[in-house]
C-alpha cells in the first residue's frame, strides 16, 4: 500500500515547519536570553535603589504622599 504523494508532501512540509520552529526558538532564546537577564538585573538594581534611597523614585512617592496626608490633616 503506497502513501499518496500529496499526503507524503504534507507530512514532509509539517515536519520541516516543526524543525524550523524549534531551531528558530532555540536560536532566538540563545541570542536574547542574556540581554533579557542583563535588563532585568539593571531594572532590579534601579528599583532597589529607588526603594532604599531617601530621594529615590519609590521612596520619594511615599514621602510626597506622607507630606500631603499630614498637611491635609492640619
């Protein structure tokens, strides 16, 4: 029993697409994963600095909010 040519071509095309997608995913992850890790590390360092520094972004927001609340009470 022979496999029809159209079916065989469909199977080959499907396998080729799957292999290409796997290769593309692996090569993209290998290229961009280090960049993503560096960006996350930089963001976390800036975020930590913003939390700990008195004039940092996060703490500055809390200080402004505290000042507004304390002046609104008076």
